[in-house]
């Protein structure tokens, strides 16, 4: 394997050292894929999770990648430089999780956050420095069903990175080499809003009504269309070229039984990323004076529930 290490800037045959903060559904899948591809992976997690992963590795059951188990190293706090740190915790756990990754421990490594929402970038840039943090989004349906078991339900795993092709090509090559289809796009705002404008209607409607996306797009079609129109208007005000028709077409092509991660959290009694998803949408709408009555009502109802 020949890659460019961000820590050295040199072409080198050595694998990368990758820290994964939050080895849950998304982080655990990426950790396993990178380990299987030959990289050194260090999962940073709480004591019980770190112990389980260190003993048993990560077992993946995937429609796309098959079934396999990958070994990983574990730490409760990062103690050595890495080439890359993937931040894959929920927004609700971000502040506590970041105490496990001290800025000085990273060396010259890159930080790639794969959280829902848009406002986490400012938090990470403030802690680790703007030049180190790579804006990115992931599209995948993946769930941790046990401390060491990842169920990957989607037939795709895709990451978009925002920045220049020259600077991010080595990172994209590492992710591609692990089986993750990766693109480099020029605009961070467009990249993040491109995902949030799709995610917000999906998350808010499936969670509010306890329905799969297939049920939402049939029984709540008018509400879905209205909410997509609202989120599209906000995204465009923020500089993202989002299209209502194309967004609705994506919903119509989505597996009918799919549930949003927020809906799964609600079913399991876990904290919801309401503020990171719906709250960020409402705050952006207020800043740009975009009316969002459907989103406002859904947020009020979900907050009450």
C-alpha cells in the first residue's frame, strides 16, 4: 500500500495509524474496514467498550462487505500521535468524548468528524485548529447491536470530504482502499447542508410518527414534501445548491424499511440529536429569515414527547 501520510508529508509504504473516537455503528464499521485494509486502528472509548473491543475485535455483518471480524487496539484516552482521528460519536456525547483526545496527543494528524448536523465543526476547529479539521459527511445505515457487533444494513458506505483535491487525495485514497466510496468536494457548507437537508426531514418525521421512511413517504407525503421544501430553502440560503425534486427522488429510492438513527435512538431510550439536527435547522432559518413552520411544529412536538 502506498499512501501519503499527513504526519510526515512523504510517500510511504507504511499503513496509517487511525484513532476512532466513538466505535459505534458508524465508527465501529469504519474501524473494522480500516483494520481489514491493513491500517493500525486504535479505538478510543469508555472502559467497558475498550475492554470488549480489545478482547474480541469488531465483528461486522454487512450487506455490502459480508461478515468478518477485525482486530483493533483500544485506549480510554489517546496517548500517541496518529495520522487520522475519526470522530464518530453522537453530538449529544461530543463534549465528554473530546476529553479523551487531547490536542497535543494528535501530533500532526488530521481530524475527520462524521457527525450529524453542521455546528460541531466550530467546536472541533476551536479545540484542534481549523487547518487540522476536515469537514466531512457519511452516508450509511449501520448500527451497533452489541459492544463488539456492527450490523451494516445499507448496500453503500459513502463519505464526502470538503477541501482541495491535492490536500485530501491521500485521505480519500485510504478510505477508498478500505472500501468506502470517497469524494472530495470544494465547498464545506454545500457538503454539510447537502446531507442535513436530506437528514432533517428523514429524522424528524420518522421519529415523530414512529414510521419507516417507506411509510412516511406514502402516509405523510404532503408533510414530507413541505418539510423538504423548507429545508431546501434554508440550505440554499446557506449556499448549498439543493434541489427539492432530487431530494424527494432520493427518498423514493431509499429502502422502504429504513429507519433514521434518531428514530432508533428514540426506540432504545437513548438521547436524541434533536438540537444537532432540528435545532441547527431552526437556527439557520432564523439567521436567514426563512420561514419553516412544519419544522418548527415538529421540533416542538418532539421536544414535548
